[in-house]
């Protein structure tokens, strides 16, 4: 037995099951994309043809060597595709000023029209598939795709992080994401979900853009973090519902969101920021300490099932 309690035979079985699952998904996805069809997206092109034309059309000029490298295609196979494209009037070539033995490839007007048409058909196909799904499911699919890409492609670059104000649907995401996370991570029961829903609902009901704000952090269209500031009265702002998705831990996003709250509260003339948390949330407490918050009260409670130590922190502005 190893440190995880699995025998060698168990490991072989688990690895085999994972490989089978990956191969099963590959078979499904190639059928989903129509990779095996000779006519891709009801056009005269194969998927490889379409990918080559897309790469040429999306660049001003490109060499055959760069295309073969980037698409990992056999140069002879690529050469046959390019020869056919040129005969059909889709591409044209010009001598490479940096290497007279090489040619630079670009699309013609006809090739550009075909490139645009392929893009439109691909977008229409995806839109049709997504329109058949329930609300929220397309985002889940895209998030899973990004996870696969980031784990398997060492050269993958993450989309830029965007911090924006809340919009329709964000409060529902806040309630769902926090309820699931704290139930799975700490065993908190549904009373915590009720509390988050109450805070989020009150924020929407009483929202005053002059004194309240919600920051949503997203990457690639997927929400990965949130925080609220609400008016607690008597010059006190309440910091509520700080949350960072597991996929965004370690990026300093929690500090960024708290800093946004502090800047907002100062700009709006608040004299103090108050927050309530629990001492087992070590990462959040470290952020508050570093920002200058001080602990002013604590008490034991069972509001969400397990016994916890609730804490009130304040920051004088």
C-alpha cells in the first residue's frame, strides 16, 4: 500500500479508467466537431483545410514553414493543400524579403470571403448547440474547456483578469458558488446559503450606487471572485461576501478586491469599514490583517452547523 492507501493494482485500475474516460471523450468530441466528415460545416473543406485557411486568414502574411510548425502538419501534406488553395484562387504568394527561397502566403479577396464564411458557420454551429442548453451550462462548458487547455497546454496563456461592477445574474452566482464551496470545504449547512442569499438580496433591494458597490472578478467571461460594500449607517461601510474561486487562488486577487473596497469607502467619506468572518478562514484573515484591520470582537456559534469562532474586524479610515 502507498501513502494514499491504494495498492499497485488499484493504481493501474484507476489509471486505466482515466485513460478510457479520456478516449471516450475524444471519440465524442471528434464526432461533435465533425472531424471525420469530409465536408466540414457543409463546405467543400475538410477540418484540416478549414484550419489552414483560418490560420492564413487571421494573419496578414505567413510562411509555409511557420504554418507547418504551428499546425504540426507534415510539410508535404501542407504543400498539397496550399497548391490546391492557390489553384482555387483562395491564396496568393509573394517572395519573402528576408529569405528569397521562401514564399509568404496571404488570402485573396475570395479567400477572405471564404474565411469569413467558415467563421460565421462555426459561430452558428456553436450558438445552435449552446441555445439548447439550460442557463449557465454554456459557461460551465467554457470553464471546463479552459481548464483542459490550461492543464494540458504548457504554452497556454490565460485570458486577462477583469474586475467590473455587478450585473444581472451575478448575485445568483455569488450565492451558488459560496454555498457550494463552504459546504464542500467546511461542511457548512444550508443556513449559510440562506445567509448569503439574504445579504445578496438585501444588497439588490436597497442598492444605492452612491454608497454601495459590488466588484466581480472574471477571466475569459467566467466569474472567479466577488466582494461587496454596503452602507452600515453612522459612517460605517460593511465589507461582505469576499470570495475567490479555487481556480484563482494564489494570484493576489483577494487583496486586490479588498483594496478596491478600501479605496471606494475612503472616496465615499466612510469613517470605518467593518466585516464579520470566522477564524478558520485563514487566507481571508491574513488579507484583512495586512490591510490594517483589527479584531474587535469574537464569539463561538453554530450558525452553519459546525462550531465556529465568529470574529468582527474593523478598519479606521
